[in-house]
């Protein structure tokens, strides 16, 4: 007589990541194509290194009156989310709601879903998504990357920018143009608030307060527009305008002292 057959050890299978990319856009016909082409390059790099990953991209056209929709139409694999919200926080949140919908499929676990956020006036590097997922695999609940302005700033202003934004892993900057977060943690803290600006900062504040691991890195910098006239006074364009004003004032003061 034989004894009972041994109970097999449970097999723990780690599900592949599902990646959701959300891009809010408001009258960005001139830059949206370049942004999405860069996201495509990052997606290709991701699929090359992680063939089983699922990836979806959504562009939120918020109150656009230009030809942004035509620019988006050249990327038929990207989901178009038209809204009339006029607030970047609300637009980002609407994009998350749209792109996370499983559309009849078995829902993917939120703890294996990664949300990556960028802006329509910038371009992400090829390793943008692979870098974020590598950190997620090592336990990061969110990843805060850095940005750098495109060409177009006066040399003195650009030098001032780099002096204030040295490439380091412990930086204290928050940019919606270069941000990633695991979806379950995003949900836990309430997601993006429907604000006109600083919805990214508020989200990160709540993530930090919740005690999860938030990585800050200078890897995979996103190149963003160097324009100085933006949608809101407190946005990135407004910051560059203020930086240019201060740089000009400092140079004028130095010149006055030198000739005085």
C-alpha cells in the first residue's frame, strides 16, 4: 500500500507588466508628432527587452482648436481621448481612465500595471520606459525623472538652468513630463487631481506621505519645449520665462558694476 501522493509545491508566476502611457495635449500640432514618434521608439526598445509586455498609449486632446487631431491621426495605434476640461490635471486623469479600460479582456492586476506620464511638447529618450520598469522590478512604486529644455534658450539662461538642475539621483524635482507610477499606488492616493497646474507635485506629495518607495533619478531625461509662454503661469514655460528674466537682470547688474 502506497502513501498519499505528495502535494506539489505551488508555482508562483509573475505576470508581465502592462504599461499605460498618457499624454495630455492642448493645441500642440507643432510638437505632438515628434512626441509620439519618441514614445514609439521607447515602446520598441521596451518590446525588444520585454516581449511579453502589454503597452497602450493615449493622447488626451483637451479643448484643442488647432490641428492636433490631424497630427494624432498619423499614429493610428494611439488612442485619442477628446475632452473639454481646460485643466491639465483633469486631462491626465481622463487619460488614465480611458487607457486603463480593458475593453472586454480579463482585467490586468493594478500591481502589475505601470502608468507613465509625459507631455505633448517634449520627446522621451529610447530608454524611458525600460528604465522605469527596471526600477519598478526593484521595488519602486514611482519614478521621478528629470527634464531638459530643447534648443532655443539663450546660452546664459541655459547655463543658469543646468546650474539649478544638476544631474543627480537624489534630485527634488517633479515633472509630469517624466513621471511613472504603479497603478495600484496611483489609485490608493487618489490619482491626479483636476487642477490647472501642479497636479504632478500633489500626486507625488501623497505618494511620499503614504510611505511607498519613490525613486528620483537623472536617467532617461525627457527633452521638453523651451518656450516661455505656456498654458498656466506656474507651469514649465512660466518657470523658464522667470529664469530668463532673472538671468537678464543678473547680467545687467554685473554689466552696470563693471562699467560703473
